[in-house]
C-alpha cells in the first residue's frame, strides 16, 4: 500500500455502486490515475465540489496491488469565467476530453497538466468564438506533440519532402499528416490558406484563428485518437459561425 499526495484535475467522474464514484485524474506529475472514491456521492467534506471537472484539486490517494482509492479531494482553484460563458465552458470540457483520451497511466513530465491549466485560464478570460477555437486547436496539437503523436503539416510523413507554402496538399490522419502525391496522397485535401492558418495558430498566432479550424483539427487527429477527435467534433456546433 502506497499513499500519494498531488494536485490534480478531474478528467472524468461516473457513479459506481450506490454512493461511490469512479474518477479519472491527471496529476501534476503527468500521470492518469483511475480511482474509486468511496462514499463520494454523499461526502462533501472529503470530496469538495462533488469531484466535478473544471477545477484544480489537491488530492490524496492510496494504491494497492488491486486498486487505487481516492481518499480526499480539496478544491484548490476554480475558474469562475468558465461558468459564465457557455462557449468557454465547452472549450474547457473539450480540452479535458482530449487529455483523457491520450494521457498515459505512467508519470510523464507534467506538460499535459500545465497545458490544461493554461487552457482553462485562457477560456475563462474570453468567450470570443474565433479566439477560443484557436486556443483549442493549438491545445490539441500541443497535447499530441507531448504524447508522441505530432502531426506534420509542413512535409510529407512518408518521404519527408517539404510541402511548398503555397501548395494545396492532402492529409492522411492515420499516417499523421501531409502525404505528397508521389507517396499516394491522403484522404483529405487541404488548401494552402487553411494549412497556413493552421500552422500559424499552432505556432501561437491566435489572430489567425477561425472557428472552421475545429473541423479540420478533428479530421486530422482522428487517426491518432478517435476519442480526442470526438471531443473536438462534439463542440463544433457551439462555434459554428453560421
């Protein structure tokens, strides 16, 4: 039996038995922890905030050879702006779903923990449609980069030939990015303008953000993680400019 203490985000919670909850946590050390919180549906003292996502907790949990038990979760930080704006909350929940889909059980470098906190802060500060879409797009690509699933938009993933800046390209999600004509091409055609905007947003230029980018991002990452792509696709209607 080993006891642990850490700051953590709740990535998922679901009822278990009559009064318990099953929760998925992302710790500050970059580990995804699946645990059972005994009597969590009744105990607001040990499990503040009902273990809902979109808050930062300070948790204690115990691991044994058979299971992991969450012993306590105290709220350390909340983002009130997420509750005031539906689009902001939707973006934050989508980001949480992306992390839940790709985070690994073993501790990593804590990058996903930091990225998720930064996304919450940015989403809480603005409900602007295009700016939020840009933040979420960049977040998705950064998460994939840090989990070893980087998407190539500047060169062919098969032969490493650079894709000219002004060229229309094709993308194969299952291969991880652009595939040139000589290597057989990909399933989706992407205009030079769309690719330029995606690359700019990925580099941090949020002024180039457009809500339509969410559709492209969902398509591009579906080969890496269907669940992560679904988290983005599921919020597209909230950002639809029509």
